[in-house]
C-alpha cells in the first residue's frame, strides 16, 4: 500500500545514494519499504525552493501516482505558506506535464522554466 510519510535520512540515503547536502523538510511516497519518490522544500536565500524526484518507472506512469504527488505538493506548500516567503520551482522539460502540475498548484511562470507560487 502506498503511503506519504516524513522522509528520514535513511530514506534519503537509499533514494539518492548519499545524504542530503542541504537542510530540507521532505516527504516520501513509499510502498512497503520501497521509496517511490521524495518531495521537499528548502530555504535558498530569500525564497523557498520546492522539489520532487521520482523513480523513472513512477514518472512513466505518473497518472497512477497522481493522488500521492498532489498530497505531497499541497503539504509542502502548506509549510511554505506559513513562512511568508516566495516559493519557486523548476518545470522539468523532460517530464511531460510538469508545467501543468505547477500551474494547477497555483504557480505562475516567471522566467525560463522557473515558476513562482502565488499562494
């Protein structure tokens, strides 16, 4: 059963192959002990950066994981909204629909693939 849980250092190490170089808050989509993807938010100067990374097989069947992806995104934006700083994300041109997802979440395109949340 797929669940959204707080990402632990062990999950991050398993998913990325190394510990995080940045300090961020993250959530993971897991199926049993398997990490399917991680989404998080980190402070970068005067803004928050929202990110997500998924296994290739998850990206290939993104519609199947839509509910979990949206739950992670809304939870992270909830954290950011309390901090009163801009939130930015980069639409990955290799992921079909990444720009549509950002628009659905309330992001506005500002420059060369960079989107800013107007929550």
